[in-house]
């Protein structure tokens, strides 16, 4: 693995802070991430933001195919050169913005449940996670490197101050686990915070299926939109258009104390409430 500093200097490229470009410089971490992804020789990997190829190239050696989506044209050119130098012919590099990419279309194209990998910039992490949830029928597993704070939020359980919308959405349809910690000095340029690698294994069907999944996610968003308020107040003051009396009745029918706050409720409680709202019309 050529060091990021050497590659960037050779190509006269400066990392762009606005793109969250901090490139992994430790090959041992890269190998550990690929190991946690448990890639088989018939697997298709979708990598979000391959950067300089620290994870991309070892993943391509293990997988049937890797599709790497990179927004920065300077980096895609460099990565194509690295691909040729490594003699890799199963790496498809696509210059695109992942937030404008149809993951379902890629899944239908590959005709196989994908393994998603990526080092996600903090400013798009939440959006990408939601994308993966909506496209999860095409995804078997995701192994993602996130800022430590974001990883804690995703893996948090009920009762935690970091438990929130993403915790519930993922808890509904996946199992999450922390794989390893990555220190700031293991990147170039070094970010200001440490990172955490997490694994997301999607579950199909979910253990507590919602009658209307879109409604469930709206309910979760409403509940955490005003997380300091009680469930009755948070939900009745949202775009769900439920008056306080109706909201209280539905909460009680769902086995939820209207005075509870969202952060204290398990995933199953949100599903029960969503189903009650759906049956109420």
C-alpha cells in the first residue's frame, strides 16, 4: 500500500476538507476492515468513497466484483491508475455522488445481495445510512467507518442519550456491532476526531414488521424531532396531524405511557404505535 502522502504529492492533489477527505494510511486497518466484511469470492462489493484504494484493492482481491462510487474526478483518475498497476480487472470505478445514486438500480444490475463498504464523511453519514435502509433488500451487510460520535449514535440502545432516529431505524431491520476503533493518526491528513468501524447485518423480514414501513419511519422522525418533549406532545405537534387526545389514546392502546420520551422506547414500541396509527386511518 503506497502512503496517501506519497500518492497525493505525486499527483499534485490536495485533500478537500469539504468532501471529508481523510485517507486511511494504515494497511493493517484496511485488512481488518476487509476481514470484518467477510467477503466471499462470489460477492459483489459496493464501496462508497474509495479514496486512494486502501480498502478497495484488497476487497477486489477477495470479491467477484467491486463497484466503487467516487465523487472527486481527481481521485477517480488516480484510482484507475492504481487499478492498472495492481493488475485488477474486477473493479468498476464510477464517478458519481452517492447521494444521487440509485442503490436499488445497482442491486438489480448485479443481481446479488451486495456488501457495502465505505469511509463516510460526517456530513453525509446520516443520509447514506437512510439510503442503505431503504435499499436494504439489495444489501446483505454494510461495514462502515464513521466518526466515533456517529457510530455511538447508531449502535445506541433505549435509555441512552445518544439513542435516536437512526438507532431505531437500524434496530428495526438490522443488527449492528462495533468492529474496531481507528485513531486519527491512522489517516492522512489526520482528522480532529477518532473513527469507529461498525458492521450492519440487515434482517429480512424484520423481527417486528410494521404494517406501513414509511409511516413507521415518519413516526420515529416525529418522536425524535422534539426529543425533550413527551411522546404525546412530540407526536401531536408533528406533521402526522394527530390531535393530542387522539395521540394519547393511540399511545395507550400501543402500551406506551404518553408521558414517556422517545429515547426510552424500544423499537417494538414504535412499531406498535405505527400500526395503531395505520389502523386508525
